[in-house]
C-alpha cells in the first residue's frame, strides 16, 4: 500500500467518525443513537463532530461507576476489535495517529530514540492503561460510588485537540472557565505535537492505552503482517522506515507494529504483505517485544 493510499484511508476514517458538521458549526456535541457505539480508535466522545464513543472513555465510565456492574458490552467490543484488527486500527484508522504522521512530515532533523531509553518507555502505555484507565476508576468508584475519567481528564491529548480547543473556540462561556487543568492538558498536547515533529508517533509509542491494548492482540488478530523469508534480501529498509521503530523481519506480529503498511511500500522484493490468519509465509523469530 502506497503512502498516498494510507493517507486517504486515514482521512476518510477521520471524516466518517467525525462527520457531524453541525457540531463544529454550533459548538454542540452529537447525542444521537450512534453515540452508544464504540469506534475502534481513540476519538474523543466530546468532539463536536464525533458520531461514536471512544472505547477508552467508555471503559473508564463503566469502571468509574460502582453501580453499573461488569461492562460486558464495552469489553466485548474491545475484544472484537482486537481479534479482528489488532493495531491495524492505529495505523490506518486513528485520527490522532494521522495528525502525528502529518506533523512528522514537517522538515526537521528526525531523531531515533536510543534503545536503552526507548524500550523502557514503551511500557508506559501499559502503565497508563492499568493505572489511569482501569485501576484508579475502580478504586475511587468503590470508595465514592463514582470516579472521574482520569485518562481523559488528565492526560489525553486527542481529547484536548478534538474537543477542548474546538468547544472553547465556539463557546465564550467555556473560555471564562479555563483553569489549571486545561492549561495542563494544553501543555501535554503541545509537548506531543512538538515531539511528533522529530519522533514518529510519540504518543502511540509511549502513552496511548488503546494502542497498548490492541498490541496485546497482534499475535492473535485476524489481520496479520506476513513476511516471506525466502525472497527477503535483508536490506533493512523496512526496519528503517517503520514509524514505530519495529523490525518486521524479526517480529512481524510485534505488539509495537501498527500495520500502517509503510514497510510494505518500501520493500524492494515484495516480501511483506497484509494477510489473514497466522499461517503462510509469515516467519517469526525472537526480537523486540
């Protein structure tokens, strides 16, 4: 898949998931029946154009209310997306992933994070998932009966960009209520934006809890990255081009692979492709997690 095709898919997905144009024009949040359905990516529920719910937000809401019981619908939806797509949703469907991809195209020195720093930092997204998305909502809800969505309120830069800034721009009443929390979230967003110019997809690599969750399914999902060892010339172009600094010739099913197809587009021998199932020419060896 060529980069142009990837971009078209990303733009189309963002447009479909945020197709409520009236919301952007009037500063309103869509509340129709589709809002009860989770999309497979990090897309803020409060975005004026959002037609669906963010799975991480829905998960926090379920865990943050002690009277709701086990969130079978949300967990089932997450399981379905994970089994079908793995992290393909990150590479081809996520609006905030698209924004990071575009930012990285800005002419500037491009940095590769040293492995001794990169590998430990990649565990941070799992820490965010366990602590902010699941742990704190459960603990606080058990004590108080209700817990705020900690990840959405204190960390999520996608929410700030997709919901916070548009709603503030359209509603003067909200502008008068800006406080330390919004300033903190804005600082997080600015930091991610700046980093994305120099490092490909820093939020996806290190902080996104949904990406961490989807990564756990990469080895078992229906969609797989397949590598034909026999035709590979080991030129390492795929590893050098990978936005997540993964090596598809070592671990095609790496939890870090977002299946954006960048490696496929640069392979001179067509040794990489997306396919269904785990059999065929896929070759997996021990390598990065």
